[in-house]
C-alpha cells in the first residue's frame, strides 16, 4: 500500500494504534502472543484473580490509545495473566465507554489491541439493567444477540461484516455446560450516560431487548470485523426503569456487582478455562 493509499484508508490509524498498544503489552509481558482477551465491566472486576498467575499489570495511560477510566467499578489497568495450562489472557479493566466522548475508535481500541496481540477470542462482560422481572440483581445472563442503538458503528468505508451468530454459539454452549442455570437474552446498547425512561424500556421490550446497557455492542462489532470469536455475558445489576420500584443509580450497580462478585468471578473463570482447553 502506498503512503497515499494509507492516508485515505479510514481504518489505518486505529489499526496502527492497536498494533502499537499490542507491542507494548507483549514486550512488557515477555511473551509472543495473547490467546484470549477479556474486558471486565461493572461488577466483574474480581474475575481476573481467578484466572491464574499475574504476569504483568500496566496502567492504561502507559499503553498507546488507552486511558484510565473515570467510571467507578473499572480498574484502569491492563493485566496479562498466565493460566495453569500456560495460556495467556489479556484482562482489560480500562474500557472506554461511548458516552465518555472520545469517539468510537476509542471504544473499539481494546478489542483491536487484543486482536493485534494474537487473541482469537474476546470475552465481553458488562453490568446492565434487566427487562425480565424474573432476573434478580446479581443474575448473570448470556448475550445471544444485540441491538446497537447508539446510532454509530466502529466500521468505516465499504467494510461489510456479517453479524449472524455474532455471539459465539460454541462458547455459549460451553457456558451452559459450566452452569446449566444460565439464561440467554438480547442486549441493547444505548449511548448513555443517562438511564432510560420507563417509556424507552417499554419500547425496548417491544423490539425484543431483554437487557439494556451502555457498552459491549460496538466492541463486539469491532471484534467480529477483526476476525475474533465473541462471547458476551451480562450481570443484571438492577431492574430497568419502570420495572424497578427504586430510582436507578450507579451506586446500585456497584453494590449488586460486589454482592455477586464471588459467584460470577468463578463462573467466568470456568468458562474461560474451558474455552481455552477447546481452542
């Protein structure tokens, strides 16, 4: 590709930045590649400690393209962990949310970095509102499909990507082997940062949403475009507006995550271990 072609390629700069970040992580870890990446959303922070031995931990601001998240419940660092079987997992605790205003490339940077570091699988977790009143706060739910209601995409130009079976049926089956009680649902990503109105929740239920939050869908699209297998799992941290009798708050999200942490950390570690065994 000539320099002119490179300049005109809308994916060039984001991919260059992801490759630079991947080199930084691999050099700091002293390894050749990452096998699997995991982005930890609100409530999922304890999971990293269940995966294996910490190889390295780097502040997000020290890795090209990353920034320390100001959102409570996110660690602000990137960790490389070696599993008992010798595989390497990149744990991203520095998710950039769309509502932070840094642009969609910043949102997709974590999964693009993971792909550039060699990861073939990405696990996306989040804390979310539940539209099913049978799912109490603290309930983990597998993402079967999503509704991207941000009005944006991480892809540019004539980059047409098939999103059929975006959320890996193979890994969802592994998850249900680990915990047969897991339900599945459709996740809707809205821009945020405000919570939804009761009328918006009624609309979301009408169009097929079971879960609602402010992350994941844009990252999943970018991961598929990068050739990765995608697995998504939500933690219901609150019932959605109009279903919950209580006002919504981020403090409620944090509290539900803390209460559920031991169970969901062990669950996620079990799913990742079994996924890596089969890869």
